[in-house]
């Protein structure tokens, strides 16, 4: 069942989504070679708790951390660990917060400079595909219009792999609500998008094969061929004739640009 939110609920989801965004922006100031993903996770958890919220992911189906941090060939759901990050790493950070009864959920892939040109392209194509999908998140369209826009750009235009096993989703009182929002599909197919539906769109793009494998930890999803992957996620409220993105990359991108140890294309 796809829930339609009231305007008041949308504003509460926006508040949670923007707290996720500011958490990611905070992490952007700390990212550098030598820092561990466990340290990033600890900072994120403290920041979230300081802002009167709780991390959505912790204990979600037994997930043991506040954040998912997926490095290089890890696609999503990476466990924060004590390995030091190094130059050339792609670090995908996924954060969820629960505040005032509603979840926010957003992800961003950072590159530790210098980043190989093919990885820079992987990052820009993945982020651009997210915005192409978001453009279709307007009332009257269907979920498949979002899915097609992402897949067409990523696979047909750029020949990167669109991950099939994991999808975007509705968002609200629950972290994962209906509908599922795949990053591949057909124009005009799937559920109709209606005013005040809230969804998370999250393309996961692989440099090589779209196929993935599960790590022995039971959570971490990795590319089958070991090539790198990128992941960006925004929350959006469906409206008539316009796109209302609830999360924001603005401060993340600003901090990314100001951190000379990070790759930035701004
Ligand atoms: N953003 C992720 C998603 O929507 C959330 C991670 S799931 C968790 O699937 F289990 F790690 F919490
Ligand atoms: Co999500």
C-alpha cells in the first residue's frame, strides 16, 4: 500500500532528510586518507544523537551500525571498520535518521583525491542519473518513468552497470515503504505517482558488470568483478508539475569542494 502524506508529515520528513544531509556534510569535512570508516560512523552517530534523532539503520533487521560505508568495490551496506582510507578510494556513505516519528535517508559517494578519471566519470554519471530520475518524480508519471530515465542514461549512454538487486523505496514512518523504485525499468510502467507520495531514489552504478555478490558478513554488497561502484540517494516529495527534493547536497558539495583532499567537480 502506497501512503499519501499530509503536508505536515512531508515537512517532518524534510526535517529528517535535511538532518541526514547535514550529517553527510559534516562527514565531508573529516574525510581524508588515514581516517577509518569506523571513526566516520562514530562521528555520524554522535552528530545524529546530538540533534535529537536516532540513526535509522542501527538494529534495522539487525544491521549493527549507524551508517553504511561502502568503499571501492563495495556497492552498499558496507560495515564501518578499522581500515584506513587511502588516496583514490571511493567512499559511499549512506545515512538514515529517525526524528519526530519520520525517517530521512540519503547517500553520497566521495572520492579521496587523486581519483582515477574513470572513477570520476562513474561518480558524475551516477549523480546525474539520480537527478534525471528525480525530474520524473512528478504527479501523473509512473515509477517506471523514473526507473527508465536512470537506466537509459547509465546503461545505454554510458555503458555502466545498473545494480538490480537493490532499489529505491517509499519513505515515512517506516524506512522502507511501498512503492519499490528500481533503477531499471520501462517508461509508463509501475504504480502511478501521486501528490504527496514520498520516495527515496538511489541509483547504484558499477563501473563494470551490474552483477553483485554478498560478503561473508551477510550485509556488504560487492561488485562481482571487483570494479568500483557509486551510490547517491535523495528523498523527494511528489508534487504536480514540480520536483520537491527533501534532502540536499548543497552543503555536502560545498564542504567537498573546500576539502582539498577530496575530489570535487565543482
Ligand atoms: N539507504 C539504505 C536503503 O534504503 C538503507 C540501508 S539498510 C540498513 O536500503 F539495513 F543498513 F539499514
Ligand atoms: Co534508501
